C-alpha cells in the first residue's frame, strides 16, 4: 500500500431490520423501505445478506450513507 493513498474510514454500523426465509420477501421489504425514506432526511443504504446453516435465511440491514453524514471537525490540542 502506498503512503499517498487515503485510507477509507469505516461508516456507521449496520443495523438489522429483519430476517427472512425467502429472498423474494427480503427484496420486497427492501423496496418498501426504500420508497418510505424521505428525500430530505439522511440517505440510507440497504443490503441483503445470506445467513444461517447452508445460507437458507436472508437478513436485511440498513445504515446511514457515510457520503451524506456531516463531517466532524477535529479539535486542535494546545
């Protein structure tokens, strides 16, 4: 890794919305949530991941989009 490259900072943690036994149900809930978010509020990211033994379940997760979060200024030490 080069010293000139910027390190990508991790965003906010993902929160579990629901667990489904069928991908289609998870995708339907994902679309419902996406339509329900207000444009003026913080943009949200959604993802579906396969979980469980043999990947038989699907988990829907959400988090605030790091690109739209306010940047915190660092305080200078004396």
